[in-house]
């Protein structure tokens, strides 16, 4: 298995700690909830919630966790809320190569390996490559070396003109799919680095003339992917698996992208590539 394990990327440090009330208000507004809505969801009074947001009342640890749950806040940001309220973080954040995550790492490696001879890779919350099976390098051949220096961002590699974009026959369709996934992720996490990545990707030039548009797309489930290779035109469908867990930040943010052959020619070509490898 090819791997590039690294510490998850972190946002730039703030110049001063943000008060708990400001954190809470940000997430409430991001979820488009009024104080009345959130108070009802959390089974507390609107007055008490208002006092918490303005800093007139200090929430208990249990209240912080209850509000975080009702707002569906990612584990990373729940830790930030706990710290802002004066409590210790609750959820661990460790690199995938940490000994404490050995069993999880072995499970990821097993899933990637068992997917061969078809390509599969694992990425972190910013779409940086964490691990890949031995079929993935075949898809990366020909990309500019600057895009292959770690950590490799697979979305940048996929859509950059010096990356894989010239080889994706249904590029406009694939770009639209990527953009929509990023928008959904940004809506869920409010991550500024993902928002910046989306704007960067949208700025890449693309020629849409004579481009393929494949049938069989099911948003949020499977996506067709037509790829030019020395072995011929390969047709895939891609799916995403999320390694969600209620106790670890790293594993909640880990995702696995798997590619399946969409026709017999692609299946036979991948079998041949695997035999060569």
C-alpha cells in the first residue's frame, strides 16, 4: 500500500481566544436557527440561552455537549467550544500513525488492499492523501511533480490543468460533482480552508467543448468518471465511505474514495495493470 500519513492540517491560530458565546452564536446562525429554535431543541429557556450567548451565564459541561449535539457540530469544533467554556477537550485528535489508532489504521489498510485491483484511497478533512492502494499511482501518472509533493491534495490534483484534468473525459461533470461535495462539506463544518480550496478549484480553467456527459449519476451515492490512460479509456463509478466515530476527531474526518469499473473493458485493463505491478 502506498501511504502518506501526516498530522491533520489545522487552521491558522487565532490572535485571541473567542468567547464561548461567540462560538455558539456562530454555529446557531450557521445552522439557520433562532434562539427560540435552539432553546426548544435543547430543552432550555430562551432567556437562559440568551444569557449563555452574551456571556452573562456560564454553561455547564453537559450544557456545552447538549448544545453541540443539537447543532450537529463536528467533534473538532466541539473541543473548541469546550475549551472556550473553560473545560478540557473531550475528543482525541491523533495522527493515523499514532499507536492508539493501530487497529483503525489496520482496518483502513485492509479495506484499501481488499479493493484491489480497483483504485481506492483515504483522505483527511481537507482532501489530503492519507493512504492509497497500489492501483492509485497508475491514475496519477503524468501529473506535474509539484502536485505530487506531500501532502497531496487529491482535489487539486484532480482538477488542476497540470494534474489529471486533461485526462478526465467528463471533466465539467466531474467538476460540478466535486464543487457540490465541497459546498456540502463547508455547510456541515464551516471550515474556512475548505471554502478557500473551493474558490481555488473554481478558478481553474476548463474547456467544455466535446466533453462527455455520462449517464448513471446519483448525487451523494455514485458518480461516473471517464479517464484517459495509455491502456485506453477507463470508465469508473466512484463512491465515498466515511469513517465516522463519536470519540475520535481524526477518524470522524477520514474518508475513503473507492473506484469501481463501469464496464468490462475497464475491469480487464485494471486486472492487467495489477498483474504488471
